[in-house]
C-alpha cells in the first residue's frame, strides 16, 4: 500500500512538471488583443448531410500565438464550439451552410478559457467560402449544374422534336422533364473535411494567466492522493 501511494505521488508530481512545461512560464500574464488570428484545423468531418444544429466540434491550433516573442497559445491547444446554424441545401434553390461558433479555448494541460471569436476564412472544403460578419460557411451552389442540366434537356428535346417536325414541342418537353427530375433531388451538401484550415479572429481580448494551470495541477495532486 505504501509503495502504491508513493508511486501515485510521483506520477502526480510528474504530471505537474509536464503541465508547467506545456504552458507559458510561471507567473506570466498574457494579453492577446482583439483582432488576433487563431489558425487551427478541424478534427472531424462536418457535413449538412449528417450533422445537425447544436452538434459539438473541435479544432486544433496549428500555429502558436506569440506575444512579445513568448508563446501564449501553444500548438495542440483546442478551440471547442458548436454548430450554431445549419441549413441544408434545398431542391429548387439555396445552398448548404453552417455557422461554426467557438465557445472556449482548451490548453494541452487541461485548463480552459472562454473564447469570443468569429470565423474569417476556411481552406480545404471544396467550393466553400466564409461570408458575412458572423462567419457563415456557404457550400457549393447548384445553380450552374441546374442550368447545365436544363440546357441539356432542352437540346435533347429539340433534337427529338426535329425528328417529328415539332422542335418547339420537343424543347418544351425536354426542359419540363429535366426540371421535374431536378426537383426530386436536393442540392449538393456542404462538407468540411477533417483537417480543413479554419482561421478565427478574436472579437475580444483574451487574458491568460499561469495561475489557472497551477490550480489545475494542485487538483490533480489531491485527486491522486485520495
């Protein structure tokens, strides 16, 4: 029993040292101003086909945030949030879209801070773009494929009509058939694959203190001793 207790204390102490190594130096205070960009990569695939409004998501920081030459937010920290808005693509018009809102920043040592930031750009999601002041991600439009299908249907109908000396009727039949077929199908879903680069901009200054990490480490020690 004594050996087990001693081993638990040693492991807890090692965890504390690791936590200090992963976070900014002791007693340091960091103020990251509003407007700072956080570069991260989403950890799971998000899609209007399978996900729903309210689903949680996470994105891992891919570039450290430096303040006066010191590392304030290390690589491996995580932005955690939810899909605040989800619109599936319609059958006639409209595109799939999502608003990915982040709520907190979690450091590698386990501590977390509330976060206020808006998505500015996304790279790696096919035909997706970020629009508006709230960081709405819009997917591919179905307008061009629709027009191409309707044009093909019209041409095919016209050719068929020429064979029977009624090109206008054939064209009308072609475009009507194509339109009915298109109405049966939804537009292309928005998909944000795992690994997509998301760049968030802080809308409020972020204050980081090392004291939060010290509290977390002490809690680990108490838990190991119980």
